[in-house]
C-alpha cells in the first residue's frame, strides 16, 4: 500500500499536504466568517438588552400603579415632564418602587428615569442607552404605550 502511495505522488508530481496558498485561503475564509458572526452576535446582544429594558419599563409602570394605590400620587425622579436617565435615578427607582431590591440592574447598558406628566396626575418613564445616540431612547406612558426615539 505504501508503495502505491509513493508511486501516485511521484507520478503526479504532487507532494502530500497542502500548499501555502491553500492554507492562506482557508484562514481568510475562516476570518471572514468569524467577523460576520461577531457582528451578528453583537446585534443579538443589543436587541436582547433593548427588549429587557422594555420589560423593565413595564415592571416600573406596574410598580407605579401600586405606589399610587398606597400613596395617592406617582413616584417621579423629577417634577418636570422630561428627565435624564442615569445611575442615580435607577437607584431611586429601586429604593422607592422595589424596596431596595436590584430590579433595575446597573450593568445592562441602559438607564431609566420617571418624569411627572399631566401636572402630577400621571407619569412617563424614559429609558436611554448608555453612550447611545438619539435613536437609543424609549419612553412609556401610564397607558403602557412604548414609543422610541423622536416620538418621545
């Protein structure tokens, strides 16, 4: 059998193994596939975090309803009709609406705040991606409708 292999390689003029060009092409293809998969993975992670923030906004809206039942007013981070989400507002929401439980994580890459609406008779929840652009803002009103970016 070994003699047959030697005879085939000698007669065709090829050596056993791959050429450097063939290996470079395979490495390049693997690199392209890896790059495409990392970009897709990052997109999935970003989308997942945004969906999580939407769910957390609805949880805060439910907690606001309970707060209103107990106190007769809504909890807000500010009396203005808009607010700037940051770590401090997340801590205040966790402390007041969720009894100091870490319901709103600070490592999600999004921040949230609650603003007064309708002269204190309602609320609006704002969420903003940390280091995000103008398109990375969401808001939810007392009725539960979520709007994004320029609609807030």
